[in-house]
C-alpha cells in the first residue's frame, strides 16, 4: 500500500532544490563508493578500450577480406 505515493514523494525529495536530496545521496553514498573503486573502474575502462580496438581491427580485416573476395569474384565473371 502507498507504493506510488511513497515513490512520488521520494522523487520530489530528490528533485527539490530545497531538500537537495539527490546531492545528499550522491555525497553520502555514490561518491565514496566510486572513489574507493576508482582504480578498478579505470582498469575496466582501459580493458574495454583495448577490446573495442581489437574488435574493430578484427571486423575491419574481415570486411576487407569479404570486399576483396567479392571484387575477385566480380572480376572473374
């Protein structure tokens, strides 16, 4: 009971410039958690960047091979 009413009150509390609820939650919970895990997050970002680069190179090579095969087949016809 009162789920939607509590949800609306919470959202209003978060968004209200008078209560600054979102700022309070960020300062008390989100920022300390992110700060303590900063090195892990940076490591994951670097890994994702490297994997993304490797994937683009792999798909680029595959695309060039397909284009070259199609060009050779078109030239032989």
